C-alpha cells in the first residue's frame, strides 16, 4: 500500500477511519496494474471490436 513520509497509508492523512479490506486489496494491486495497463487496454479494445462485429 502506498505510504506517506510518516509511514501512514496515504488515505489516512485525510480519512480517519481504517480502509476496508477490499479497498486495501485493490490498493495493493496497483503496482501490478501499472505493469499490465498496456495489455489491459489492448484486451479491452479487442473485446470492443469483437462486440462491434457481433451486431
């Protein structure tokens, strides 16, 4: 999870409540998402093209 200079999760600087487990899991996957964004976009484009051809 992204941390600020005081080793707090970034959202804790503005939000006083603990984040839900789901939010923490999503936040933990950001590094992986950054590496895979190009492939994700290519897959989305291919899916849209397939759907368009199905009209």
